[in-house]
């Protein structure tokens, strides 16, 4: 489980690509590698990945076709940066919202606006996910737990404070870039339950 509170960025050091497979090696900050073992889970741009090798602060992961097809990790290049969060431990402060690291899709950034110390990012709101992207609801974007602000029929935005821009890759993202999205599981459960209930009411004879 993850909280959506990104712990920092990691540099892409090596990428090994094969057919429908990619081995990704990142350089994590040394202080974030304490007690890091093979098999541990780390969210990379919000995607839950399993550690397959550790060499000092160099950490490797194996990505299969399902992950490459659903997330933005297949488009990474050496020298690039990614958001990371190590799995939450019992007793940790949960400052965001519960996240599984299971990415649903990628969304395109439509526009980036500056407003004082804030930065506003507009994203597409695809029809397949629209019912889960609600005003004041939670969403995971590249692993960050964020609150939706303005929601329109085909787009929505989030406001980012300077600290978020400093700790994550959002400060360098531009219009046209794609980010991973994870729907808030509680929102999904409520929406799906209500929809099933309404459908059953429509099909039940009076």
C-alpha cells in the first residue's frame, strides 16, 4: 500500500529493452535505501514495481507488457526523472489517501498555468474514467495524491504548491506530457455500487 505522498525523485540510470519487456535501473537517494531488499515494492510514477536487484543506491525493476502498455514508464529515457514512494509501513503517517499502485491509464496534460505561487495543471477527462473524477475527489497522478479542483465535461485541473513542485517531477512537466492515473478506490467503490443499485431499480418490475 502507498499513501500518494511522493518521497522524491530518482534518476533513470539504465534501461534494457527486449520484446514486451524492460529492465529499469534507478538511482534513489541513499537515505531512501535503508533496509531495501529484493522483493520490496516501490511506486515509480505511481506504478507498484517489485525490486529485482539492489546495488548500493541503484535499484532495478522488471517491467512486463501489461505495465508497459498501461503506464508512461515505457517512454522513459536514461537521465530522466521519476517520482518514487516506498511502500507504507505500519505506524507511518498517512498524509494522502490509500493507493495500490495499480495504474488505470495515462492522461495527457492539456495546459500548465501559473497563478502566484501555485501551478495549475489541466488534464483530459476521458469518458471511461469521468464518473470517478469528481470535484474535491482524490486522484493519484504519477504517484501523487491530489485533490481535483475544477471539473468540466472533458477536462479537470489540480493545483500544485511549491513543495510539490520541488519534490516531484511536476515542476518540469509540460502540455502534451502523459501522466499515470490511479482512481481513488473508495470513490470507485461508491460510484460502482450506486450505479449497480440504480440499474437494478430500473430492471425490477414495479
